[in-house]
């Protein structure tokens, strides 16, 4: 089996660098550290910022867990590994800004090894963007950064993992995507350990390069009660996805992970309203009609919503 200590060192470094960058962006609050142990083996450290200058809540988790039996969510696509021992480590983050014009975002970078006698390994991860009042240029820039992170590893990577992201973060019961996508990949080991690890580092290192400029452009955008109420309503979709579909949430709960850290991805405030629909022709309706569906963002130009108020 490959030496995974370098993977752990990178993931811990990535967590620290992202936290430092977010603290600099937020400027008001710092992240609290919350180390935890998993009774079945392993543990981690949750880093959480609450009621900041930009982020209503932000969490950046690292975990390294192991055990003698993979949980069902991990063997669904790999039934041959049922009952096998495993190690799993990763960094997972969700950022919930207060300003509705600053998008929510999620990223995850993970490594698995499983099997008792002849272990297999793979990497997974990616990042995605969930705006409430989107700006076309922001979305294009986000996807351009994703493509640039993938390009050195083959022209097929970005379109493949972009499509996978669109499909994974799709709420079937709502017939809409969670946001405007990005990258999602899993079970990746086709380039060999060293090259695949380089790919994951490329994507991981590009996350803040993609997200920070969007935050800086939109953080001072004026908003009122209408925009805030819509943001809280749309956050409900985040809750629905994470509790119904998300494999990471299921894996964490089924493997005996720390509940508070697993559910840290949920927004701090959210609202539901029965059978609500946006007004025709409104900026809120534009989110549904123009953004919550798969699109080839890098083949499109223009900025439909830079004049939103």
C-alpha cells in the first residue's frame, strides 16, 4: 500500500491554509478549534467560525477514521469490499455567508483505502457553488478556475467531473440542481498514486483562488429583508440535499463519526414556506429559470445579472 502520511500532511496543511485565508477575508472573527476522537478508531478537528463579518457560519473539518468494516454507504458501488477494513481521511468545508449576494460554497477532498489482504485506494472530492442572487461572470470565473485545475491532467477531466457534479447535486424531488456546480469526482485512481495525488492537490489548491475573488466583489452588496428571506428559504434546499442524498453525511453517521462535525454543513438559519413560488420576472425567478439547471458555462458570454438590486 502507498504511504498515506503525505496525503494526511497535505490535507492538514490545506485545512490550515483555507482557515487562514477565510479569517483574512472575514476580518471580524476567528475559527474555534474543536478536536474530537472517534471511539471506533481515529478522530479529527473541526474548525468553526460563527457570526463573522462575512460568514454567518463557516466550518472546515479534517477527519481521519479507520475501522474493520466499511459502512453500507461506502460499499454501495463497491460490493466486493463489504466487510473489509478501511481508512478514510479528508477535509470538508461549507461556508454560509450572511449577505445573500455572496454564494454559499462547499468543498471536499478525501482519500480512502480499503481491504484486508490486498488493499485498494482511491481519491475523491471537488467543490461547488450555491448562489442565491447569481452573477453570470462569477459563475463563468468559478468554472474557469475548475477547468484550469483539471487541464494538466487531461482535457477530459473537467467536462467529466463537471457533469458528475451536475448529476450528483441534483435534487430529483425538486427537479433542480442545488446550485451552479463545479467539480465532483470519486473512485479516482486511474493515473497511479503520485499523479492522482497531484491532481487532488491541484483542485484543492485552486478552491480559494476561485472563491475569494467572488466574496471580495459581492460582500458589500446592499441587501434587504426580501433578499434575506429568499436566502433563508433557498437554504432549505441545502438541508434537503444533505439529509436525503449526500453520501458523505451517510458515511459519517454510519461509520460512527462525530454528529456535530458531520451536520456542521447545515446552515445556521433556514426557513420553509408551503408551496412558495417566485414572482414572474423577478430576480428570484431568474435563479430557477437561468441557473438551477446544467449549463456549459464556459461556452457562454455576458453577465445577465450584474445590475441586480
